[in-house]
C-alpha cells in the first residue's frame, strides 16, 4: 500500500514538473535538524521536493546508495566516506554535519560472561557491513588495545536489529555503535557496554553526488546552510532536550549528556588537516593501500 502511494506521489510530482532531491541519513538524533528542515519543504516554489530517507544499516549502505544514484545527499561517517571516495565513489564532501567526535560504545550480549575488554581479545565483531563505521572503528579499537589485526573476524548483521538478534545468544561478540542510540538497550539489560572509543575527528560529513551538484548546486548549498542555521538555533530552545528525548526514545539525562559533547557544524569549512589525519590513519591501519592527495578526495561546492 505505502509503496504504491509513494510511486503515485513521485509520478504526480513529475507530472507537475516537480523534481526530487533525496537526502539519506541514519534514524538517529544527530539528524534531527535535517528532518525538521526537510519537513518545511523550503524549495517547493523552485519546483523541488525534498525527500528524507532513513538508512538503518549505516554509512556503508549510504556509500553504496551514493554510488548507485539511489540518493543525492547523504550524512556519512567521515572515515567511511573518505575510504569509499578513495576507492572510487564519485561523490564529494560539501561540509561537515557534526563537528565533534562520535563516541562509540563497545557492546557485548548481556548474556555473555565477559565483563571487560581485556577478556575479549580475538572476539569476532558484529558490523553493519564492510566499509561501515562499525567495521573501520574495530581497527582503531584493535590498535588501541594492542590486538593483532590478522586475527580480527567480522560478521555482517546489517543494523541494530541484527545486533539485537545476535545478542540473544551468549557467545561473546563485540558490536560498536553510537553509545546513546544503544543506551536504552544497555539499560534494559539486552546489551552490556564494556567500554567506549571516540573517533579522532569530526564524525559526520555531508556528501553530495556529482549529478545533484551539476543540476542543483545552488539549492544544495542553500539546504546545507539552512540546516546549519536550524541546528544553531535549535540548541537554544528551552524544550530541545525534551523534544529529542521524545522523538528518539531516550532519557532526558542521556540527551543532556550527549549534547554536552556534541557540536553541529555551522559553516561549510572542511579543514584539510582533518582529511589528512583521516587518510593517514586509514593507511596506518592498512585500510587503504596508499595515502592520496586531497585533490582526489574532492570537497567543497
């Protein structure tokens, strides 16, 4: 029923001369400003409808969607997109979305007997897909803990629901995911958090395809800047913590703590030093073959 309605709606927009720009992101609290700006449909007078697409499988799936033309703009983890860009993704970074690190929780099943990271060397990692943040951050964790990269094993589970299913069994398997998204599962006793690891860089970039930039560069720039403005203003709202908690089924105390360590980007500057650090780290972890020039990354409108 819904698929048929969506198809009819898109056909109607085409008949009316309306074009669609698709924006994809994870269904998490970080993307609230995008959801709200898209709800306002600020470009209808220009003949453009914005469509928000939720992708629960994370950055690896969004990179694939960008490559295949299934989305026009995506909010992707920095390290995940840069690796994919080096490997041929033709899209480009047009700014940061989140200017602060992501704090990853390190989780195991609550049924597992282990309670510390020291007990988990050589334990398999659950990942949403190869090339995703949950995959790449496993190497940073292994480096920090002194684990042998050659002994890292991975099991693809698609998304958070896949991890929940895997954690119904007591076998020790690690799962890296944003700590506040998983906090309700830790509180309810489904997950056990045994540690944390932050990204060494601002965590989310805004990525646009070459096609949408060629056709709608001005609109893409205006949309990005409207999100920056909305994010800057929303944190001043007295009910903001309550709104986020209600929209994403989180506790207000957790939202307050998350906000304390989260900073939305408010301009499109992409410091070259961040890109260089990310590239060098990926190379040091043997996740890319050779460092590449910044010109190959392509960023900015």
